[in-house]
């Protein structure tokens, strides 16, 4: 049973269709780690052009999925409720396996360090037990703007 469903995720982060790349949160240890799921389907808009006849999820959208999982972890902290997490940097990104329709992305995120309104997380997108993408993401948390 998911820890957070899609509706609860949208209460935490501002992303909406067509740029919400999260189906549910499997597990979360607040302030430490999260595992979330993105079911990749042929109905995704990006498969129309990336690439016709050979659908592959763009690497930048895998990173975005990882950033959204990180945002859920960050914004579930009492220190950051009602704020927005912004991606501030990407380091050590590695793309090891293509992600295709029918794949289930398991998005693993762990805090490495945090100071005031900034921090770094280690991320992995895993398909069938194999790392498809890994990266360290830096984030900055700021008040929401309406």
C-alpha cells in the first residue's frame, strides 16, 4: 500500500500533468530517504517524438522524476512545509540503461547533506533491479510564490 498516492503528492509539490512524473510513494523515512514509483507507459507525450519507432524516456525526464521524488522528501519535512524546492544543480549524472514503455522506475533518494534552505541528495532510478540513472542533486528551498 502506498505511503502517498498521486493526490497526496500533488498536495506537497506543485507539478501537474503533463509534467508530474510520479505515481505513488512506496516508502519514506522523513529527513532521510524515499522510494517512489513512476510507471512508464506508451501514452506519455514525450514518446511521440523521442524517438518515433524506438520509444525511449529522455534522460532529462528521468532526472526530473528523481527531482520530484526528492522534492516530496524535502517538502514533507516540517521545516519546509508550504514551501517549494527548486533544483539547483546536477552532478555525477550517469545514464546506464534505456527506459522504455512498460518499465517501472523505482526512484530512490537519500539525503547526503542539508544546511538551512539548501541540500544535496543521492538519487538512483532503478528498472528491474538495475540502475538506469544515478545523480547527485542540489536543491534550494524557497517560499511559495502565487
